[in-house]
C-alpha cells in the first residue's frame, strides 16, 4: 500500500480510483439488486402458481366426490397442461384414471397411469401408478404382458428399481399366473410377495392358501420354506 505524505494526496487518490472503477461497481451493485428482486419475484410467482394448482385440484377432488367424472377429467387435463410442473399434476393424473374407470374408459385409465409412472419425479407415486395400471391390465386379460413388464421392473431394467414395492409386484405376478391357470408359478409369486410384502400380507396369504396345499414334489426356489413365512 502506498504511503501518502498529505491528506490531500489520499483524497486525490480515492477520487482517481473511483473515477476508474465507479462504473463497474455501480453495474455490479445494480446487477445484484436486479438478481435479488428477480429471485424474489420468481419465488412469489412460483408460490402463486402452486396455490392456483392447489385450488384447481380441490375443485377436481370435489368433482370426483360428487361423481361428476366428465368434469373431473377436464379439470385433471387442465392441471396437467397448465400446472404440469407442480406435484398436483401427478395427483390429477391418478384422479383422472379413476374417473376414466368410472366412465368405462379402461384403456384411457391405463394410459393416464402409465404417464404418471413415466414422468412424475416422486418414486412412490410412480410405483403406485404402475401397480394400478398393471391391475387394470390383468382385469382386462393382459396377463402375459403384465408378467413380462413386472419381470422387467424386478430386473431393474430401464432405470426402474422396485424398492419397497417389490412385494406388490410379486403379488400381481401371482394373480396373473393364477388367472392363467398356472398354479405352481402363482404359488411362487405369492411366496415371493410374502417375503417382501410391507402391506396386504394377510390378503396375499389368503390367496396362497386358496391355491390349496402344494404338491409333494413342490420345491420353493428360495431358501426359506413356506411353513416359516410369518402370517
């Protein structure tokens, strides 16, 4: 740092420095203020956007409660189009599928659920939507297709990890095989489901019991015998 002989020299030096740097300083401060106000404006806009989505979703929920399914579908589509960047889009997609089932559009319901499963960022909602779509497809007779898709999920293909939902997927495989008349594979599905289930254990056990006792030559492919499964 320079050592000045007089106070006047210090003042002159400051004036010179300010003349050389004032523009860049003012620009930086201005840019900072613009960024600050821009961020605040963006936050306010985002908050308002989310509140609007919430209001429309409440209308959708009430419409479903009143069994106004055609109106519900329109509201769900509005949310998907206008508020697709909010969590309400996935919830609206699930409600839309329910409304489509109620109006007899089962294919449309599957498409709505598959869209949620493919696009939503919430892993649990993705699995719930996928499981519901599989159930509809099984009800429509697409057992082999569902089995193949479930095997793909369990194998963690296409970046999908079944996680804690693996028990539900295995139970659906059991349902599909039972409807196909393949009792042995249905039994394997239900046993695997019981070992991984977090929900509906009693229902899965009832389905397994309904298959009747296993044949003498039946061998569980996994290490734990059937008798040791906690009921």
